[in-house]
């Protein structure tokens, strides 16, 4: 590890403080102030963006320009880790490890600032708000502050991978996310006289069962796609057939054509099964992030660069979770890596008992710092 033990101790304190004081997406006011104060104390320039939360800072100047990104928001989960630095903001928890992400980027910021004379170009540091609600990256891009950026990198900690293991793979590493919310409108009736109504529960059951044919019979078995109905509600007593039912859930894909096809088949199934059951369906479709698509050339370059300073580098399985880093990658070639933060078999991301280890921080700092220099050098040669 290239950070000093003193710096490491400082980062542990910072991470525990951030873990104790989590804030939800779009409400990261204290977190943003804390980050701003720390960076300003180091003499690092904070760029004017007009963002209410989150920030973009800058080290170095001139061309080329690259960006390092960490997200800063937490989740509406009651923490159940028993850690001595458990969330003081009950009901809000850093259950996705964004406390690690932002702490490691602060660590990288300190080192990069101390080596600013060696930086030939500009490094923008994105401390991004509202990743979990999937709007933060869009809002950062809309400020125009990244217009001159030629390459961007980020990572997600993985509590199910061993501490410090770095995973880099080309192309899709995290899934495209679609979300649906469906209202099935039937006609309510007495439970004993179903012929007088149109049963929303029976129709909804048939629809939900039929949706699994999208994966089983429409998508190529070689492609990864998930259709999950995660919530349904209908009725409130035993002897009345309700007039309405709702269900919601998500579809995850890695391929643009699969994404289109899954949506089309979803509409076909919901509308046609509804019509067969004499009910009416209203579908709300909410587009989540696109597939987190790692630029193939850049991935290969960073994989080889990372192996120069780190032993434990591998090609990971893609994750079916989504990540709004994908939004940057639609405009800027980028690489999103995984860095192990606990051990195989540990509770995964978004679990109330998920714990991640401070020991991954030095590796994450190196990932940012070493790859920032490597990227700038590569871009300068082009
Ligand atoms: Zn998350
Ligand atoms: Zn996350």
C-alpha cells in the first residue's frame, strides 16, 4: 500500500464518522459540507456547479482531463450490524458502502494534491449525490462540469469478494434497470357471486405467472435477464373480491435488444392477459440506469495497469444490480471496477447486517491514484 499508516488511521476515522452520519439520496447536505470542508482544508478547488448536494473538485490544470467518481448517499434501512459506529440517523444506513467510496476518494484527493506538481493535466473528483435514486449522475452531467472529460473511472465495493480483490471486466459489468408499476382494474363483487364482477386477483395471478415466459421463452438462454415481481397488493378481507390489484417489480438486462424485447413482451402479456380476464391494466414504466458498460480498450488498459501494482486482480462476474455510473459512460469512455470489501459468503449490498472492512480502503485509494496517473499519461500520448 502506498498510503502511510497515519493517513490510513485518518481515513478509518473519516469512514466511521460518515458511516455514523448517513443521509438519503438528494439530502446529503451535512455529508457535502463535511467533504467540502475537508477538501478546502487541503487547498483543493471546489468547482461551481449549482448542485444542492454532492460536489465536483479539481486538482491540476490543462489537458487532458479525467474524472474519478465516488457516490455519497445512503439507504432507508434500519442498521443491524452491531458495529460500534452504527448509524446515529436511525432508519438510514450506509448499506451500499458508499461511505467507503467517498472516504477512499478523499484519501486519493489528499495524495493527488500532495503530488499536484507531477500531474500533467486535470483530475476532476466527483462526489456524487443520489446514486440510489439514479438521478445524481444525470444532474452532475447537466451542470456541464464534465464537458471536457476524456475518461472516467469509479468502483463499487463488493462485500461478497475478499478484501482488496479488484475486478475489472470489459463491456457490461452491471445491469440495465427497468422498473414497472401495474394497476389492474376489475369489477369488485361479493366473494360468493364472482360472476357479477371481474376478478382482479385472478387476473393478476395469471399475469405474474405468465411474465416468467419472457426469460424462459423469449430471451436467448445465453443472455442474462431477470424479471422480478417484488410487491403485490389486492383486497382487504375474506368475503369480497376487490375491484383493483397492483403489482410492481423490475427487469434487469445487459443488452440493448434484450431490454427492448423484454419491455415489449411485458406490455403484450399484461395487456392481453388482462383482456382475456376482462380487466383493464395501467402500466407505469420507470427507466433506470442503462447497462454499466466498460469501454473495452480502456478496460484492458486499466486491467493491465492495475496488475502492475496489485496482485489480486481478476475478471468478475457481472452484477445484476444497476449503477448510475452508466449514465456517465454514455457520454465519456469509462471503467467501473469492483473492489472486494469483506469475504465470500458475507451479507451483500443493501442488507441491514452488511458490514464492510476498513482494510479495503488503501487498495481503493491506490486504484484511484495509480490509475489517474496511468490514464493521464495514456491520454497525453494519444
Ligand atoms: Zn446501492
Ligand atoms: Zn452503491
